[in-house]
């Protein structure tokens, strides 16, 4: 049960954006900007951005964000959708590019303690072809999901347990993007 | 040294907010609403000084020197003294703030650790001390937002000036002008005149 009275029965972040539309607006705009666009020189695809979001949410154990962004990533990866679950269960053996693995390592450090993002792991990502924009976007995506995860869990919002609910959410996120709920 | 090229005259978060304007705009808007916004008539809300205390506390727990110095300075200016922010960062329970504020600062500290650490008991304590749903909501979201800022600033290895005078100017700016982007951004100052 949520810690405060939200006056709606939507799940996760949607319930919070409906409760407080004034803060919901920039929160949804930020998700749209980060997950459906990139820095001018960024090479990350929308599917890869969703995978970073799901990965950070899984490290923070925020089931709602993990499941919904994993579903969006699966939808956007299409036939390669299995890579999402392989990444979340064992990133080391997932069939990802070495560049994306290097960026996920940066994401992991941002999530645990951003002061541990070292010049060494940034250089390693660059050596695999990551651009300035890729590094920037990975750090900001990770930091942003550390916010969303804390917001969603910190107020104990409703987390559906039925996987079908997330498949529908993933398709909506993959097609319509992030539209503020009303 | 930051991991990407950022203007030298814009340390900490300030250069990052000029790097990608499409992501900076909603981050700025969210901050302005949460730290400077007014509650609708009839609803109580935290003072601006109390909200800056939450920002300073979370930044201190994340050990992000730039944000801690900037928001401590903003809290000092808004509260008109420097003791409260210092005491809150050292020990919430003995700081000279109300029981309601102590309970909300503890909720913020738990949010900083992780959202799942915010217990029903911690929320009940705040409610018992008179905190409204709006205040509990804002406390959690401010704490979560500063985790974003702190991780962004530290993860990109931005520069934190060591001269306290820098934070006097920055604190004054965020207290008196808020968090929206000034028209035209923050252009580099003209190069210092050199003797020919």
C-alpha cells in the first residue's frame, strides 16, 4: 500500500504523476528526452537506452521500473528480445556489444556510488567506440533511474505482479513513448 | 577533469546543464517546482529553507562536495544563520529543527540509501508529528532528485571549486533567481585584459 493517499489505482510512477501533475510533467518529459533521443553524437539505440534503464532499476531492486523498462526493451529489440533477460540475469555472458557492456559497467558504478566511476572505466568504454554523448547519456540515464527508483519505492507505489501487465506497458512505451498520464 | 568537454567557467552541475538542453530543461523545471514552488491555498508545505536542508543533507550523505556546498549556502541564506544546516548534516536528531522536520529529514536520509529503505514506521513518525501527504511526497522526491544530481555531478567527474567565495555567489543566485535557465544561458566571461 502506498505511504500516502494517491487517490488513483494506477501502478508505479503513473500513480505519482496522476497525483501530482505539476511534477509529473517534467518527470515524463525527462524520460522522453533521455529514452527516445540522445546527445547529438550518441550511438545508443532506443532499445539500448531502455536496457540501461532496466539494468539500473534491477540493481536498485525496483521491480516496477525493472519490469516495465525490460518490457519496453524487449519490444524495441524485437526478434533479439531475449538479450534483455540474459542481460538482467548475467550481464557478463549476455550477447551484447563490448561497447554496451562497457557502458553498463559505468551504469553499475553510477548506481552504487558515482564517485567510483573512474577514468579507467570511461577510457575502456571509449576504446570500444563510446562517444562523449554515449558516456554522458549513460551517466545521466543511470542517475535519473536512481531518482525514479527511489521515488517509486520510497512512496511504496503499487507494483503489478502479472507479467502481462508489463508486456502491455512495454508496447505502449515502445510505440507512444512517455506521455504524461491523466 | 570532467570526462567530457565542458566549459571551464561552468563547474559542477552548471556545465552539465548546458551540455544537453533538452534534458536540462525538465530537470530545472522539476527543481524549481520542488524547491521554490508554493503549495495550493489551504495546503501546508515546507519552507524554502527546509527544502534546501533536505538537498544539503542528501548531497552530504552522497559526499558530493559541489552540491553540498551550494545547497548548504542556499539553506544558510534562507534561514538567516549557518548553525542549522551544519547541525542537520552532523546529526538530525540533535539539530535545532522541529520534530516534524527531524522525521522528514530521516525519510530523506532513508530515500538516499534506497527507496525500499523508507519504512512505514519512518513515514508514520512524520505523520504523527503533523507532516501532510504533500510534505512526505515532496521530501521523498527532493531526496530522489538530489540523488540524480549528485550521481550526475560525481559520475561525470565535474570540478568542485574549493574557494568558498564561489558558493557565496552560487548560493545567492539560486536563492534570488531560482533554478530556471537565465535567458541566454551562462556565456563565458570576456577574456581578462592583458597588458600589451
